[in-house]
C-alpha cells in the first residue's frame, strides 16, 4: 500500500501532527536511498503540496543546493511563494529575458541584473522556468576579469573612470535614471551599475572619499559602503576594431557608437566563452516539475528562436552569426546528463528511470466546521497531517477539547 499524504487546504499558517508515517513507508525508504546515492529517478502520484514537501526532503537529505525547473514562469513564482509560506524555505526565482536573443533591441537590464545576482551568488534553492535555459551567459571568469572594483581610499582620475565605464558599456547621462548610465559632475560620480540601486562616489582630487547607495528618484542616500564592484553591462567587451564580417553599416555604427543599439545580437563575435545557466549550478540537484511539459516548452522556444533567426537573415536584419545565440533542446539535455535529476511527473515520459509512486491526495475542505475537523483527525491518527489555517488559537482549543495533543506548532 502506498503512503497517502493528507493535506487540509485552509491557508496560510500551519501545524503538524507528529506521526512520521511518511518516513516509515516503503516509498520513503526507496526515496531516501535514491537521493543519498545521487541516483536519478521519477516520482508519480503527486499533488502540488507533495511536490513542495518532497523538495524540502531532497534538500535536507542530499545536503545539496536545488535547481527546480518549471515549464512556466507562473508555476515557478507560485512554488517560490508556497515554499516560503508552508515550509519557511527561501528560494530565488531566476527570470528570463522577454526579448528574443536575436532581436536587435536591448533586453531588460533589470532582469539581467537579477539573473547575474543569482548566477554569481548561487542561492540554496533556485527556481527557474525552462525559457532561461535557452539563453547564453558569459562564464564566471568573464565577470572576474572585467569587474571594476572601487573602494574608499584608492585613487582614480575621473578621466580614467570615464574611459573604464565606457569600455564596460555604460552611457553618460546628465542624471542617472536607469541601469547602464553614469554621470560625472564636479567631484561626484553617479553610476547605475547592475545593482538594485545606483551608487554615488565622492572624490577629493583623485581619491575616493565616500561611496553610498542612493535613490535615483529622491536622490536621498540609502546606505554607505566601503567598496563597490561594477560589472559590464553587456555579455562581452568590445575590441578596438569591428569584426571583418560586419557589413559597412555595422562597421560604421561600431566605429561611431561602440555599443550601438542591437549589438547584443552579435554576442558570438565578441565572446567565445558563452555558457549555460547549468554551468553555474553544477553541484546542484535538478528537480523537474513535469518533464514532458518542460521539454515540449523548450522545443517550442528553441524552434521559434531558430525561425526568427532565419527570418532576420532572409530579410537582411542580421548579419550571419558565428554561433547561435541560444542553446538547442539537444544541448540542454546533453548539459544535464551529469546532474542528479529527480523527475516529479504525474505524466510519465520516456525517461528510463526507477519510478516511485507516492499516491498523494488532496482531501476535503472543512471551512468552519471544527467539530467535523477534529473527528476527522481522530479517524486519521496514524497519518502525518499538515494543517494550514488562519485561526491557530481556535484550532488549539478544538484539538484540546478532543484530547488531541501530539502536535508541533509552527508560525
């Protein structure tokens, strides 16, 4: 008999009855063995809640970081919220660019700032929609080699600072309002780098005497810091001369503007070491939320990208690239080969993995009928039960009246 998980859907704070039925089940024995042995396997018979619960167990048992892959952005954001609400597990959502990697317009730098923060900081749990895996990113060495580090007490002339910022892809402005802009006025330099807020640097001659975050709308200081790191705005650094493959129009833009609008589409000419998100998370356990849906979505995304690239070439909107700007479905699957992969699949795919059936079920909603609720608990006393409620004190009273005391309360 498979373990039946009971979940009462009366949201948002929860208590847990202490009978560890799940941990004593045959399912859990096999689950524990596979996770510890770093074996890839499939779990079926799942509810939304049980996916979250199993993610918590995988994190605890493996003692590894988790990369949780979903088919859509909406699913990913919902899992992030529920993990924190139900289990107090912090996770980070990795966004994707809504602009095609072949469009000759710049992507969303705020999304790129968030992507870069997660890639470099490597949080304990990363939730990522499949679309982000078709994008290409510089490897970690690119950011280490091209970061501009500024700290209090060091000296740098404003002329040299200006040249370095332009080399990193920043544009000069009268007043900074968006990521990628900088301004120099007297002994003050404002830089809106790939960070949540812009920074203000104060000089005494060439010496940096103050660095602080500030609000670009109110101009008020937020926080003083001693050192700041400024990363390139683009996924590459421009050479002195344009690629010989560029036509006359592109060469003219390159020579006049440097980082011209749409140059991001030509990233393969300027950076040969573009990698996948997966290259940043190599020591993670990968969890797929419905693998068949994920693969179908990736197939659609990469097919659309290839079609758009061919259309742009046909209409002379792009010069032929040295390499594709996206990873194909086959490349994605190949890159995941070395990972431990856990498939949460109610619809079995063609993966040749061991399959464990949890047989988890959602049950009735009790609303305000607390007597009925208590009787149900007594009937199911051999089960582990998670209760979600907005009325914690009332639940305590009812459980006390029915002599139900074996409870762990959690805010």
